[in-house]
C-alpha cells in the first residue's frame, strides 16, 4: 500500500515543477477538491464563512490556514505539517496569509489561484478583491489549467482506488437489482442502492434513477413514489468514492425481464459504446471520439424520443476527485488522451420503452485502455 507521505511528496513535486514551468511563485487554494489533491484533507467544503487557504510555494513546504473550528481535523487528516488557525468568521485571514507568504519568500511574486475554467473559489468576490489589494504588489493570476493538467493524469494508487470504487458500485448494482420487485416505489430502489454502496465500503454514494413509460427522458431523476410495474425499465446512474476518487456508471433492469425491443436497443447502444472504447488510445483527441459517437447515436434505427448524449453537449467526461471533470468527450474539446487519464463514455438515447445508456469508466493505458466498470451491461431481469 502506498503511504500518504509518498503520495504527498509525489503531488507536491509535480505541482512545484508545473509552477516552475508557468513561472508562478506559489499556488493559493481556497477549498474543494484542489484542497484534497494538494493537502490530503478530505473536506471539499468551500464555505465562505470559514474559508481554507492553502499556500503551496514553488520551493519548500506548504502552509495551511484553517478556522479554529477545523483545526483538529485538519491536523489529523491533512499531510501538511504547517497548519495554522484564525478566529474571525466570514473574512479571509489575509494578514496571516501574508505572514506565511513572507516566510516562504513569495510575497510580491506571482500567485496562481482557482479563477478560471471549471474552478470554484471558496471566497466571496469581494474577499478576493480585498485579498488582491492587501497583498499588493503580489500578482494573482489564473492557475485553472495548471491544476487540471496535474489532476487529469492519475497515479497508480489513484487508479487502484478508482478500480475499487467501480467494484463497490458493481456489487451494489447486483444486490440492488436482486432485491428490486414490482409493487415497490422507485424511491426505495434508490435508497437500497445507496445503502448497498455504503455497505460495500463506498463513500459519498450518489444515485440518479428513472423508471416507467413517460419518464425515460428524465436522466437525473431523484427518485419518486412511483410504484414499479411489470415491463418497467429501472435505470440508475450511480457512483461512490474510495480514497476520495470516484466511480460513475449506469446500469438497468426490467421488471419481469426485457422485451425483444429493449434487448435489441440495448445491444445497438452497446455496439456504439464498444466503438468508443476501442478508440481510447494515447494520442487520440477526445473530440474525435465524440464526433464518431455522436454520428452513430444520431443515426440509430430506433424510435428515439431524445438523443440524450447529443443534447447534453458531450458523450462522456473525465472522472477523478470530482464526479465529472475535464477532459470532456465533446466535439469542442481538443484534449489529447494520455496514459493515466480516466474517462466515462456514455452514448445514450431514450425511447417510449426505455432509456439506453450504458456508461463505462475507462483508464487510458500506454497500450490502449482498461474498462474498470465491471458490472454486466445486459439488462437485468427484475422480479415481477
């Protein structure tokens, strides 16, 4: 098992090398999954009431500022040794941050923050303005793409955690479908999937569910009191975390077993999925995969009510510390696949008799790809 110290050292070296290439003197992280990545602290809180401030200098060790209410857990759970506290609420501790910056000799330099592409700040905009003013002449600039480039390439231990998360999800699907039957509400199936995921050791389980005619275009259903009946397809998209890293893939079953039409539609969409997986190789652009799959989905010989993946703007996405993250399998995304990336591929359509969406989680390997979402893709037969 890889030690936390080894993971911390690996990530710190990678971040400092990236800062050197971008001529940044430090990174300033304000919470969320970037905090998880660079400090090991598993909280993804971005509360503006008690903001986090993690300073990662281009050389030397990081410093972490947390509110006194988070001091014990930060020191217990983070691998950052220099953890300091502040007391005021609803205000960034700029003075304390300035002191750490001077100690690391980065005050007045170029500091990268989470300002751009698909990033979240744990500070209100006015607090960011105050931080800029009080840290002058320090230059604060965007480090979004630097952070994503670090996080898109997973290390071996990250990939192991994601394989475990996928295995937990597969077991939860099997146990949930085995107990699902006509006459129970859809909401109970969603709750069962959540419980089985937690029983299997998965953290932060999430489930989207839909079932029955008239509902198959609703792909992010939260679970309702609708009673399951014979012939209903029960479709779920679900995932969980292991070591803060996600699984995310969908599976489905039919009360009483699938009809010939449902079986045929599932096989057709599976064929498109297989084409997408076969294209996953280092050097391939995500836009190329998206173009191929969109063309195939839009020409399916089915009575389609919605081309789910086409209207979503992407036919897949990256996975990691966030459930969805770059790169996107979109015709507009020119990301070149590299070993260590993990993507979800999800071509999908809906019809009056079912939703046909078979998501898979795929690691880009030096020799091609590795599908780690191990649950059977065929439609399960649920008790009538």
